[in-house]
C-alpha cells in the first residue's frame, strides 16, 4: 500500500497490519535508546500516571518523555535543556492541572505548553500517555497523511483539528481503536522518522 493510501481506507485489516509493524519500524530507526524509551512511554508511563491519586507527571518523566519524542523524531538539544530547567514542583502542579482538564480537546495541551521547552507536540505526548482514548501524539508525518489538515502548523488550533481527525478515524475503525493507536499506525505506515517540533 502506498504511503498516502492508509488514510484513504477504512479497512480494519490494513490499519491493524500497519499498527502491528510499529515495533519493527521503531527498531529500524537505528536510534540506540528509542526501543527502550518507546516501551517505557507506551507501557510504564501510563501506569505510573494512573497509579497516582492525582494524575500528573514528575520532572524526570517529563524529561524522559521529551527524550522519547526526540529519539522518535528530531533531536533538539536546546528544547531538552529548557525542559530540564523546569522546577519539579512546577511540572507536578502544571501537569496535574492539565491532565485534570481531560477530555477537553485542547485544554491539557495549552496548559502543559506553559512549561519551558514544551510545545504542542511534547504536551500531546503527555496527554496521550494519560488518555490515549482522547489524545494522539502530535507527529508531523502523521499529520501529513490527513489531507484535510493542510500544511503542518505547530499550534494549538492545528493540534485540535489533528486530534479530532484521528478521534473520528478511531471511531470509524471500531471498538478497541484509540486516537493514539491511529497515530502509531500512520507513523509506522510511512516508516517513521519525523520532524516533530516542541
């Protein structure tokens, strides 16, 4: 199937096949830390957030989440420095406030993006770890496959349209599909690597 074709089909088998390739595509990126970070991001981080009385991120988790995002896309050292410079209390309080806004379509992203070094892409990664049923990670290669979105813009408004499109597609694919799964399937379908911004 050509790279542009997955979005154009509602065939669950095609989407499932793309999603099933995700781990192999992660490995093919040849980024040493990416497979381990990816397993942590998808398996361990959501459990850690859910286990807290008030869902939130720790400073270390925000840093590691940022490293995951950059390892899967483009490494931006200045952004990572900014993220590391956030006070631990500020990360906990801001992320708790943000995640409490779920399932609002964009409020958690807007609040998380008040932290230094955190833009819509990084904020979406945090929201997706908490509520993958509502929030997909904001990825340029994924957005480029959705023809109605137009040129990628790293803005809250664009993320709102992107997330709505992926939520709608998850609904059409049926029970068990989440926007986060749709994002992973589309990313794997084009073979990975992205220029995801902050």
